[in-house]
């Protein structure tokens, strides 16, 4: 092998590594031991800069790649706004690396196990039980969980009628989510023979319900978004579960928590800002944005 080829063998891995570190276009796992890590806020302050990681679950409107292949979405842009705010208010240079995780349960656990400046954006409902495992930002959205079926189904008259009303259908849910827990409650209290299948994405749930094979709980914004795009869905209001709040998640005890809280509460509140409204309208559509606002 000549010297030129040897140099190529040496340079190619370096080029690949440099491309992997491009925060604008690549997703990558950041540690060799399986633990996600980022710099603590105290370290960033001491060094006038540093690196944080944002784990995300791909979701239309919230964290997705646009027609140019660029990562964007409501929660992605909220985190970029946070980065700009930190740099402006505290005079530090912050590098933000976005890392994809398609398995919601694995996403959640990775943040639980993470160290330092690691954040998770997966529309995680804030609950007291989860507060024992994670730190949360102030809520960035108040959600309603809605029960849906194919639009041909009559409206569910009461929860105790679920078994007969949805006879012949299975339920569908993400593994480890509160939507799965809601279906398990229905199973325990009203439909002991109910089969609950697992889905890997919201799109899979929408497709399964639209085909008439399943009923499911989904977030209200996903329902309205799918309806606006022509999916044949029906909401059953008697089963609405209102009042959920979504937050950005961090490892328990993260020293980024107070700073994230300051960001959300600054200038009258981030979720009261025109910028926030603009993000909802742009990424979720006017109709869905109005429902959520």
C-alpha cells in the first residue's frame, strides 16, 4: 500500500468524526459507556462556554426534519431559543447537540440516567411520580388526552359502555406512556378482554385507528392535526382526560433547572410570548394552534 492510500485510511475516520460532530445536521450518541453527558451550568459559567445535549423523540410538528432535512419543530425551537437566551443574558457560548431516540421509554430512561447538561424533549407529562426520577421545566403546553376511533363509530355514551361500543377492536398505545396507562385502566375497570397493542409512533397510531382496526388515546393536538390533514377520526369527549402539562426533562438535581425556570418566566413568560404563538402556528397549523392557545 502506498503512502497516499495510507494517508486516506488515516484521514477518512477523522473526516467522519468531524461530520458526526456537526450539531446542525447529525444525530449521534455522545458517550462510550452508554451514559448521556453534558456540561453542568457551573462548568459552563467557569469556562465561559460549554456543550449540552438535547435528546428528542421524533414527532410531527414538535421535533422533525423539514423538506430540506433540517431539524426543527416547536420543542426544538424552544430549546434553541433557550440557548440564545443563555448566551445573551449570561455571556457564554453554548453548543447544543440534538440526539434522536425513537423509543420513548428508552428516551425517558436515558435522561433519568444522564449526567450534567442533558435535556429531553418528548412531550413528557409532568407528574409527581416522575418528579422523583427527573427534573422538569415549567410547563410549555397544557394538553388534553382524547380517546379516538374511526369516524364511522357512534359517539361513546359512557365509559362503562366501552367493551360493547368498541367490540372487535384492539387498543393501541406507546409502551410506557400515560396513554397506555389510561387504556389499562379502561381494561381493568370496563373491558377485561381488551387487547392493547404497542405502537412505535403517533403516525402508526393514527394509521391504525384510521383503518378501523383500533381505538386509542392520543394528545389533542395530534388529533386535531390529523383531522386537519383528512384522517377519518372521531373523538369521544366522555373519555377526555384534561389538564396534563408537558415539560422539558433533565436529570434529577441538574443545576440547569433554575436557569431553565428563569428562561420560561422571563419577560412575562415564554408561553405568553408572540414568539411561542408563532412557533405553534408555524409547526402545528393555525387551527391546532388556536385550540392549544
